[in-house]
């Protein structure tokens, strides 16, 4: 028997497929994050099945057990909303099934990231999903730097409290779309620049948010001093002067040694 990965609505309860409903109805067990929340969803569709609580704190322990169970019984996996595994539990269970030779059947369905990408009005040719951006530290700096330099559309799950800070961490002219409360009553898609969005949401924002960002708009350094300034920025982020000089020089096609000399001697 396969493990069935079943996406559920991200707001609007009509966004569930006939196949998802049939799969849930036929399941011997449904693994879910919050049994009360999934219980409400199932009650809405008049489905009564046994629920197993499977969340980030017990998934390591439960994944092999559930994978074993999926050999003989129909096990379905859902998360609180949207597609399991996508910034939600489930990866370990899918891995455990693959390793145990249990088939994994993935049903297509709602995900806030894909909905936001399409709604954003930003190019869809190359899209990069980053999940939740780290709150601070070097990993955040590196990702923000990547966004500034890479010509792709980036999709971020963003907490409403941190939206303003992330918008301010981007160059003001960066094209963005703030996709809020998708498929819900107060759905809003704000399209503009990061500067405009920061102003629009200056009073704060409520609800769930996906931030879509068109990357690659930061001006490349055009002269030697700007390359050295970029290297200085990398040092400030924690890189050694020699690595920072090598990186900035490579990015701008300059000589590593010259950038390094100026960096350490000025
Ligand atoms: N697995 C889910 C999916 O496939 O979209 C995502 C789960 S993640 C824990 C929750 C985040 O997804 C929220 O903080 C928000 O960034 C985004 N999100 C979920 N529903 C949303 C909605 N209706 N509108 C905007 N963003 C949403």
C-alpha cells in the first residue's frame, strides 16, 4: 500500500480535490500535525477516520513506524494547511517509506508558495523557494545577498511581524509582491517595489504572508572602490579578509590580490 501525501486547503475549504477526499475517506489512518485542526477539516467533509499526531517533535521517532504501517494499511499524510513537507512535517516519513521500499503517492494540491508565484505578476521562468528566511545571522545575510544578485523570483514564507524588516533589508527598488491571506476573505496581493511595500505595510500586517521577490536587481559594483566596499561588507558578515577579497574580486572580475591589498591597507 502506498503512503498518500494529501494537500489540504490554505484557507478556502473548497480547495480540496475529489481525489484528496476519496483518499482521506479510504485511509486506515491519517497522520496529521494538529488532530483538532484536521478533525475540524474532516468533520466539514463528514469524514471519520482515525488520526495519528505526527509533528516536528515526534516525526523522527514515528516516521519508521508509520512507514512500516503503510506496508499493510492505507496511511495518508496531511499537514495543518497546504502541501505536507513544504515548510511542514513529512520529509522524514517520505524518506522512511522510500528506504523501506514503500510506494509514495503524492496528490497535487494547494500550496501557498505556488499560489503566490502565479499571483505575484513576477517572472515565473526561474523560481526559488526559500521557505522561512532565517531571522538573523550569517545564513540570512548570505541568502539576502543571493536574492540581490540572482535573477530569479524568490518565494519566502514570512511571519507578519518580520515582513517590514525583510522589506527594509532589500534594495528599495526591488520588485516584490506581498501575498497575504491567499484564498481567504481578506486576500490581498500588493505588487510594487520593496520601498513601496514597506510604506504600504508600515502600520504592520495581519494574517499569513508569502513574499515574492524579483532578485538580481542590485547594481553590480562598477569600479574598484565598490568591489572593495563589497569585500568589506563580507568581512562585516564574518568572512576572513582573504576569503572576502577573493569572493568580491571573483564576482566583479577583478584581481584578488589588488582587492585584498586595498581591503587590509585602507
Ligand atoms: N505547507 C504549507 C504550504 O504548502 O503552503 C505551508 C506551511 S508553513 C508552516 C505556513 C506559512 O505558509 C505561513 O506562515 C505563510 O507564510 C504561508 N501561508 C500559508 N497559508 C497562506 C495563505 N493562505 N496566504 C498566504 N500565505 C500563506
